[in-house]
């Protein structure tokens, strides 16, 4: 239903329109308050790169963060990642995240990023605390924030926006009548626009999510999707149909597709009932980080990697690398 409202296919968005105007007025006032200096923002002692979006729901930010971290590592840039840690609740903040940290403490995305990249990761609702925690423990050249485009209390040196190329901006209205956190005109102020799927427009960077081999949650064995037995597919991400469509594009037809809410807290009993003895359960990597502690032998996940295309990719990486090395050299003087 919410997809129909946000796409404009349902007239119910008109009933929510007054609330959208209120949401838009509040968000514009917040941004203006930082721009005019009415509220104070904080600048980190090293460059900060924000990877965010304009819409609610999953757009593919976390794969872009992982791609950016790995690309900068190859260029000798020492990166750390900060996140709000949505869905997690730690005893104290900032929380320094490792591959062994539970998602109940840190949330899904920080644990996934820590496991995939092995770089320092910190979570805190106030991202300044997360940045300070990372820099107190590690010597870093750059901080990358997973989400946080609208977190104007933290100054940033570059802004990257990830857009769902299939859904883009729906009816274009602010929440709750539409999917927008900020209007599409905000794109004119950012440094790069990455479009996940669909058709990239002029000035945008095309991106696709390429699946790898299926990985067993218990023993880490990797096999091609076609080698798995009958598949029950599940996803608890911002936009589950993206995962199911990925499987279809690989020629895989699950016997069932089960969507959960984003950041859903799974239980062993809940997932055990989804499959029969001769079937396997296939989930996203983001789901897998929450299920490893009670996984069963027939549970698998499918990792995906962001692939970016075009000369603008090199330009973006060159720009960020130069920014980081210049700042590093200045600090060493």
C-alpha cells in the first residue's frame, strides 16, 4: 500500500499531503538553521564523506559504502565508517564495532560493513561521538558516514547520494505523502549521484549490484546459486523486491518469496518454519549478520557487490583521494 501511495498510483497521498507540507517545512528550517549559523555544526579533524539518500527505504547505500572503502584502500587511503546504528541499542556510545559485535548492539549495517571491509567502524546516534571515538582509537585519513545526508550537525567535505533507479522519487513529495526526505532539487548541491539500477541520467553514475556465490551461514562454504536445492528466499531490507529480482535475473525461481520489515529481529523458530527438509533458506547478507548465532545447515546468504560504471567514477575517486592525502599532509606538518 505504501508503495502505491508514494508512487502516486493511489489517491490516498492527497490525504497525507498536509502532513508532508509540515515535514518539509521542518526539514527546511533545520537545514537553514545550520546554514545560517543559528545552530552549531561540528567539523572533524579529517575529511568526512557522506553517503546518503533523499528517500526513505533501501536504495543501496551500504554496498556503496563498502565499495568506496575498498576502492580507497586500494589507493592507500585509511578509511573508517560511522553509522547511526539504527536498530541497535548499546549500553554506551560511541560503540566501536567489530566483526564479533552483535547486531542487537550496533544494528545491521555497521556489523555488515565491519565484517566485509575489516576497517574501523563506530556507531552512535550523534555521529560526532562516533567520529571522535574512531579517531581516538585509530589513525585515519577519512571518515565515511553510512547515511546521514540530513544530519547537518556534522560538517562534510563531500556528499554522495544513492538513488534507486527503478523507483527514483515516486510522486516527489515529502514524507508521509511521498518518499522524500528532501526534494529532488537537493541533487544540484551534492558531489555525486549514483543510480542503483534503472537508467542513469546525464551527470549520474550508473551502478549495479552483482551477486556472488551463495555462502553457507554455518561453515562458510560457497556454491553457485544453481547448485542449491529448492530455494525459499527471504529479505528484511528496505526494498525486498530488489533481492527477489536479483534472483530472477540469475535464472533462479524460488518456491516462496518472504519479505520482512527492514531491521526485523529474527528468531530461530520463526525462520526454521519457513523451509521443509529438502529446501534451503536463502537470505541477504544483511539478514545473515543477524542469524549466524542460531543458523541451521540449510541456511545460505547471497553477497552482492556494487559495480560502478563510467569515467565519473575515476574522477570521484581521484577527488576524494586528493582531498584525503592533502589533509593528511597538512596534519603532518
